C-alpha cells in the first residue's frame, strides 16, 4: 500500500506541471512562458552559431538556384524545437549592387551533424 501511495504522488508531481502548462495555453505563470513547439525569438542574432546557420542558408540557396547572393548578416530570427531545431531567420544579402532580405528556414540536428534548408523566400520590405 505504501508503494502505491508513493507512485501516486510521484505521478501527480510528474503530470501536474504538464497539465498546468497545457491548461495555460503552453505558458507558465500566465504570462511570458514558453509555448512548447512554438517559435521563440533569438535574443542575440550576432551569436556565431546563428551567423553560421544564416551563411549556410545563403550557400545552399546559391547551390540550388545557381544564384550568387552574398551573405551580409542575420537581421532577426526565431527558433522552434522539433526533432532538432528549426531556425527561421531574416538574412540580409547582396545581389550585385542590391541589398535584399530573405526569410530562410533551416532545420538542424546538431547531434547528427545535419542541416537542411527548408525554405528561402524574398521578404517584401
């Protein structure tokens, strides 16, 4: 009987936070929590790994489309935790003498050394 009660309390403590997060629409504390599976802003888009993802996106786009865009910077971005991480970035590029922004989505699984450019579309300024 004592083991059954301990199991009950353990499961309650395990499941209650998950239920509470779901009941609050994925937010903890009713305000600025994290939505599981939702997009979260990247606080520092100049972080080297984020820049690397942006560079990868432009390089892959150039290969696929036979373009010659030059990566300039990541303007802003968001991440989404999936089976890995999706990065949705606005990247600034140079195309000849013109500067253009694109939205790039890159799926990364770091433990497999895997990256895939999911989409790359112009942003209308």
